[in-house]
C-alpha cells in the first residue's frame, strides 16, 4: 500500500493515493508573477433540492461501504506507550461536536466515481458556518489526477460516531488556492475553507445548531510545539493488532495523535508533523495547539495533508504532516469564506 521508490514515499491521505516519482517534483515558482495564486471560489450546493439530493445519496448502506480496513473483533487496547501515535479520542467538551467526517464522491481512473471520506472542523467565523479541511478532500490536484473534476456529494457530519451522525450539512461553496486547482503545485497549498449550508429543518447556521466552534489563528510560520491531531482514518498504516480494524481506524470513531511538530524534511514548505499511524480518511483533520482535553477546545493551526517517513528508509518512521492554515494566504481564504451570508434558493 505504501511504497518507497528512490525519490518519493508520500501518501495523500484522503483517498490513500501513493505518489511515486523517478525525478523531483516540479513546483510553480512563488516568485513568478505568471504563477501568482489567487483565491478561487467554487459554488457547490446552492439550492434546497440539491442539498436534499446529497442527503438522499448517503444511505446507511452507502456510508458503510466506503473502503476501510477489515473490521476486527479484537479488543486489545492501544498500549499506553503507543497512544501518542494513534488511539481513539475519548475527550469531552467541544471536540465531539466541531470535528466531523466529510463524505464525498471522487472520480478515479481505475474505478470511475467512488465514495470516500476525509475529516473537517467547524471554526469560529462571522457566519458561524465555516469549516477548514484539506484541499484534496474537495478537489484533486492536477499532479495527482489527470482530470479537472471536483468531488461531489460532499456532506459534513460533525460528531460522527459508529455511523450515527447527529446532524449533517452540505457545502454551499469552497475557497481554495488557485495553484492547487490549476497548476502542478502540491503539498504547500493543500488546505481549503468552505461554507456550510444552514440546517434544512431549523434554518439555523451550523455553529448555532452545534453550539461550538474551534479557534483559528493566523501568522507566517509553520506551527510548532506540542500539537494534537484528530481525524477519522479508515486505515492504520502500521497494521498493529491493537489499531488494525478497530473503530478508530475504520472511519467509525474519531482518532487522535499528539507530539512535537517538526518540519517536513523533503521540501521547503509550510508542512510540519509528528509520529502518527492515521492513514486514509484522516485528511483535513485539525492539528490543534493549546489543546484543553477536558474542555475539548484548541486552536487550529494545520490540517492533515500527507503521510510520509521523517527520514530516508530504513531510518525513517511514519509521520503525519499537516499543511499550515496560519499563513497569510490561508487568512485570505478564511476571510472570503466567513463573509458569506447564505440563503438557499
């Protein structure tokens, strides 16, 4: 599943896509005026009928059939000295309401349209309806797909547990960096903000329905220090019996890792990470600074983007790296999203 080939051993986490190259990746220059990025707005679900169609699409059977490791009946707990690399999140407070599973349908070369999932987080915003996730959870990068199709049937399920979401929200529009969508640029712009449609039953914004949201701050440097990483992985990268097939590693429950963030060693970028065994499905999940386990609140500083070793084999161990959302361009995306006031047609 994970491969190493001289130059690259990297996995984009949303759909477990291995990227193997015989030569270095070519990045568009940030200094080239012709490649200057801009905020790209994409409208997704803008009518009540379209919102209902997305909800109708996600039947319990379809949700259960999304690819994941085989479900195990083993109940061996994760050893205490291994919890930092991934275990079920058992905290309380706001986390179970603000972090959720993000369902979508993606176009693949091998299978055509296929159901999949990521993770997203509701953050504090003026419209009380803004989430942050990885860009590849909404739109595959042109480097990793030879088509320009956006993901479809996108549905946010905050507080997802054991296939029983409490509420769900469709996405009205998304904001991505243009270079992610149109150029062969990857890794250092794999984040997106999106605006949720209001709850169909009550007409209230997601933040009012949920009653909570995580903080987000902006700066210029990749996030460092002790961070918590949350997600809904459908696979464990180590296949250890205490993780493999467990609820927290088959997309059924929220998983958590924590550690001291380090720079990604392969390329200069805005990515930092730490040891973690969460794999496909955890993409877009938050890296939280200043995290209070009891209250379930923290500050989102990055989103899960890639799984990679922290050094060339055989010395390297598996790290999960997050794309910083604290950059100045991230703030532009966030500001564009939080200004939107919604009303479905």
